[in-house]
């Protein structure tokens, strides 16, 4: 039984009549979730900042902390942008589902991650300054939390089907075709 078609949650009967929820992302560009497109930026940039902090410990030299400083700035800005689209997708997850709870933990956790990097950035005081120990600690703690929130994001998509097209299958037509993905799986 389809409760609502297109870009909305719908119930799909399972073999044992178990209810299954399939939910496409709300905010899409060229057929794909904008949140899923954007999150590579904060994850890559903020992890890069941690890597260059470690390089600066090992190799010394002002240039590495300058790299970290600007990576954090870009990581925070792209993280805030990604969070807007993640929030838009989260608002449409039906209340009372595990996906809603996991999405809440994922979203709040990521807001904390971005907040920790923002504080770390301000504590650094400038691109050439020697960061305080607290500035380093906040970045590393943020990176540690991001491991958990990133896993929760994967759980949302791979396990709970949030942001996955209705009826996604190996022979689904192109996202740009204007045809629903479910046609190939359901023969219509
Ligand atoms: C810096 C901030 C954020 C990062 C780095 C991030 C990261 C991720 C990752 C890695 C995934 C899994 C993507 C995949 O496996 O393809 C994901 C999915 C998701 N995230 Fe976030 N996230 C952030 C903020 C948020 C916020 C604030 C919310 C709102 C509560 C949110 C809601 C979601 C939802 C609903 C999904 C499921 C997929 C989709 O909607 O397209 N995220 N996120």
C-alpha cells in the first residue's frame, strides 16, 4: 500500500507484512541528496585540519598550523551549510521512528562537533599563532565525536533507508530521466 507517492515517505508491504519505511531525501540536486553531497567537505576539511595539527607536532613549522587554521575555517563554513540541508531532511522523517532518534543524535552530535571546531578556531587567534593545548584538544575531541556521528549518518542511509530513492534497485533508471526508481523493481 502506498500512503503517499513521489518525494514522501511511504509504506511498502514486506513478505511477512512487516512495515518498511522508504524515505527519499527532501533537498535534492540533480536527483541526489544535497546533504550527502556536501558532507564530504566538512568531513574532509576538518579531518585534514587534525592531520596537519599532527604534522605540525612532528615536523614543527608555522606553515602547518596555518594550513590547519584555514582548513578549520572552511570545514566549519561547509559544515554549517551541510547541516542546513541535513536538518531539512530530518524534519520530514516521521516522528516515533528509530530513524528520527538516530537522526536527532546525528544532527545534535554534529552541531557539537562544529561548535568545538569553532571554539578551537577562535582560540588559535590567527593563522600564524601557536595554538594553545586547549585549541588542539577541542579539535581532536571534535574529530572523535565525528567518528560516532559519521557512523550514525551511515546508519541513517544504509540501514534505515533515509535519503534513498523509493524502490532503488540495480536496474533503476537514471535520476535525470524523470522516472521513479521504483519502476524497475516493481515492473511499472
Ligand atoms: C557538519 C555537519 C554534518 C555532517 C558532517 C554530517 C554527515 C553525514 C553523513 C556522513 C551522513 C551519511 C551519508 C551517507 O552515508 O551517504 C549523513 C546523513 C544524514 N544526515 Fe548528516 N551531517 C551533518 C549534519 C546534520 C544535521 C544538523 C542534521 C539534522 C538533524 C543531519 C541529518 C542527516 C540526515 C537526515 C541524513 C540521512 C541522509 C540524507 O538526509 O540525505 N545531518 N550526514
